[in-house]
């Protein structure tokens, strides 16, 4: 169902090859604009900075080391990867038109002033839009969680890269 929808958008010239290959869900807003969910990447690199301006304490260093060890645990790996789905759908959200074709594909943001866009590129999401976005986001989160579980069963923490660095 999703692939057919994205392929139709591709045929109309609304999206490019990237979306055909990576889109995994969508929400159509009340105004006809479309938000596409793309397949998220699994984060396997976890750098941990400590200190500030070349100055740190032993405690800062120990905390950073502790965090790198914690990231090699399954629940922390999954939690860190699922952070990309942490949205507050109760606050004001705005759509941003990112294509100029008739069936606009959009992104969304929390604050209308978050980036510099022309006024005609921004629209406020309705409560129904936010509800649909929340529902599909939860669906995408569950699918990604299954991917993370499969990844963990296959590789465990063997492919995770964690390291500390002194922030300057």
C-alpha cells in the first residue's frame, strides 16, 4: 500500500528516487499536503564528551566511561535509537512545504520561527493532523523497535562503537 502510494508520487514528479527507496509510511494532512516517514537508520556510534574548554575532573571522565559501558547494554541501545521518535504532539506544530509540485510533500517543525521560510511555505497543523501524525509515528516507532530487536539478536553489542573525548 505504502509503496504504491510513493510510486504514484514519483510518477507525478513529486518525490525522487530517495523516497521511493526509503519511505516507509505517510500521513496526508487535511489540506492535502503529505508527510513521508523514511526508514530510520540504526545508530551504532556513541561518542561521549566530557569536560569543557580542555578542563575536566576525574569524576567527569569516570561518568563518560560509565556512559560508554551503559550504551553497550540492550535497553540503552534501544532507548537511544528510539529518541528520534520523541515528539510532543500536544504543542503547536507547523508544516513546511518542501516541494513546489501540486501534491506538496512537507516536513514539520515545532516553532514557526525555527527556520527561515516564506510565509506561504508554512501552515499550522490541525488537531486531526497532529493525531494522524502521532498515530503513524507510533506505528513507525514499533516497526523500528522490531528492527532494533532483530539487530540486537544478530549482532548484540559487537558492532557498537563507543568512545570518550575531551570537549574543547
